C-alpha cells in the first residue's frame, strides 16, 4: 500500500471511518429497541435471524436448524414449519464492498467507492453496538479478499484497516494500469464473489452488498436468491448525481484519467434519457429484491449518509 495525500472525497481514510462512530451512535439510538435480554447485543435488529425473541413461523427450508421446528404447527398442517427469531445474540455480519472501476467515479462530494466505504463504516459501528461480529468480502474486477467475522471493536477496526488498504491498492492499480487493463467489475467477477458468499455465509447471517450493481447478471441474482432463503440480505445501490440527473444544458469535459471526451447536455431530451435509464435500472433491482425477499435501497453521493441509512433501517423494521 502506498500512502498518498489524496483527499477523502477520492480515497477513504482510516480516520474518516473511525469518525463515523458518533454518527452511527445517533443512528443506533434512533432505532434501538429495548429487550429483556441482559447480555451484550440486546439491540433488536429489523432483520430476521436466530436469537432469543420469537418472531414468526414459516415453512421449513433446507439448512434450517431442526431444533427450531415448530412441532405443533407441523402436526396441525401436515407440513414441516420452523420458528424464526429476532436476532438478540452475536451474529455474523458480512459487508460485500465493490471498489471496481465503475465505483471509482464521482462528480459531487465523493467517489462512489468512498460512499460505499462510509456506508459500510456506519453499519459496522452499528453492528458492533448490537454485539455482532463484522467481516465480509472486498472485491474489484476479478479479485476479492475475504475477511472472517470478528467481534467487538477489534473486529470493526480490522475490517476498516483491510477496507482502507484494499481501497488504496485498488486506486493505485487503476491509476497506473493502462485503460484496457483496469479492474472493471464484470458479471463473471460478481458471480465469483456471490458464489463464494454462498459458501461462507452461514444460515442466520446478515449480508450487506454495497455496489452500483453495474455488472449484476442473472447468474449472480440466482445465487443471491438462494442465499436469501437462509440469510438476510440488503443490496445498497450507490450512485452519483450525474447518473440520475443531467447538469444544465451545455458542453462538459469528462475524463477517466486516460481518455477525455465531451458530454453534451442538450435540453430536456438528455435529462429525460438519463433519468429514464436510471429509473429503469433501479426498478429492475427493486423488482428482483422484492421477488427474492431481499432488502433494497439507493444512496446518492450527495445524501446525508447517517440519516439515509437510519431512515431505511426504520423502514425495514416497519416492513417486518
């Protein structure tokens, strides 16, 4: 890893992630639910999992703990049912963070990769306060790094250190590699990461996948649907304002560091095309998540991150 003086808007720093703890604390307080449990981790998560408080009964699925089978309901209906619980004890939280080429982009406030890292940072601090273990998968292009879930502050700081190092190494590679060799997150790369996640995420785990999902294809979606049968999954879509709303009419110069070109905004037509493409892509993700029982929300680089995450966590809790 090469130390740089690049601003936090382009490259996430350890200090910027650590400073999120106070903001995460405010988010936690606004969504905290008291529990009768006395051990650490008494936050009642809006996501379902295995824990202490009974939540609901559903049909048994392969991989469910047979100790959670609801025998009275099974006998009455003739079909095997299992109990679900709201999570009260330590749980494995996986943050799958995309730092590929499409995430190394930003026109206002921060690069999408920085926004993704900060969202993961907020949720990691929150997870620690819930008594959960933090780990995940960092990926860019065809490469990825797995991080075993670790509890407590050590787990959060270990995750942050890996995230900062990975982000800096990815940025350095993107900056030095020829354009055709840059680490673009491909559909195959996404499949590799999600298939690996399918093997390491045990039933009852909570998974946050933070990306622009530019290369999320049918095969990866199939894997995610399978994982969602046993784990809680949330897709957090990161986007830049320019990807949704065109700037005022005019000619703009854009560059990826190697090539430059003009971006021509010609009245309402350009605005309509950009907004229509964005909404179509977002709606496609929403429909997939709705069908698969996966949580979904989008975050723009200009959003108040702590407030936005808290709002969607509340909505997830209300949906339950």
